[in-house]
């Protein structure tokens, strides 16, 4: 009868000892993590700020139409005159030339035929556009009404609603994040006081996105000069006795 393999017993003993050690480590880690989880509080912090738009984009469309191909040269001349009239009015009311962008004058043609495909009418139209991009946001609404008065001079104008933007979000982000964090700590303190604990250091934090909306609105962010900025942070604090 052969003797037991002493080397095999030695390795078996080492594996058992290692297994017990690792098992104890993982059990200890689980208990530690459970303790950490029980000694933290998660709270949300909200910060809101009302700001004023600092950039406006405004488009003005003007049209001239005729019903004969012979009208096209006269239509183009009239379109150029309309363009100059609008530009002069914009400048007179405080806009700089650098803020006024001229679009091309587009030509379009439509023809109308009867059931037998005979030409019965035609329409030639020239359409021009002028874009205003400015930081004089308050001036835009005032001058819009002056532009509309050009209709009484026979100018066919489509006066689009301006789009207002707030472009300085990066300047207010630090202040708003600080406020949101402070509000999260206030909420955590309320929870901790009810649990007989104290709020300690921050364990981790998650920042939501900055949301920009027209003031008082749930949707849209370009229709109003005033904007509401909102940020929500989710912060986990350590609790101490």
C-alpha cells in the first residue's frame, strides 16, 4: 500500500487557508460597504435663475410680384429700392451696418393652366431677405413696429418674430452649481436631523444638465427676452453620529 502524497496535502492545506482568508476579506468588504450605505444620505439640490437674453436674430422678408415676364426688370428695381428703404430704417433706429446681413433676391415663377393645359395666367415673384443679428435685444421689439409701418407704403413685408438667446451660460454656471450644492446639503441636514445624525463630507455628486426656458414657460427657449435657467444636482453625503 502506497504512502499518502504529502505534497498534495500541503497544497490542499494552502488552498483551504487562502480560501478562508479571501472569504473573510469579501465578507468584511460586504459588511463595510453595507455600513457605508447605511451611513449616507442622498439629496437633490435645485438652483434657478432668471436672466435676460443678450443676443437676438431677426429676419425680414419682402416680396414683389408681377404677371408678365416683361415685369421682371421693374420688379428687380423695385426690390432693390425696398431693400434700401428697410436698411435705412434699421440704421436710423440704431442698428449698425455690421448687424445687418443681406440675403440674395430670389426669383420664382408660377404658371396656371386650364383643363386643356392652355396657359391662362402666370406669376413672377422676387423675394428678398434681411437678417439682423444684434446684442441690442431691447431695440428689436421697438423697431419691428416701425418696419410694419412700411406696409402702408405698399411694401409687401413678412416681419418674422425675433429669436432671443442667452449666450453667457458659462459665466453663471459656477454660482448656480454652488447654490444647488448648498440646497442639497440643506435637504440632507433635514433628513439627518430626523435620523439623529450629522451631515459630513460629500461622497459623490451627479450634475444634471442646465435647462434654459423662456420665462414662465415649460417649452421653448427663443421667444422671450427673459429666460429661466435651472439646474438640479444629486449629492450623496456621509452621515456621522
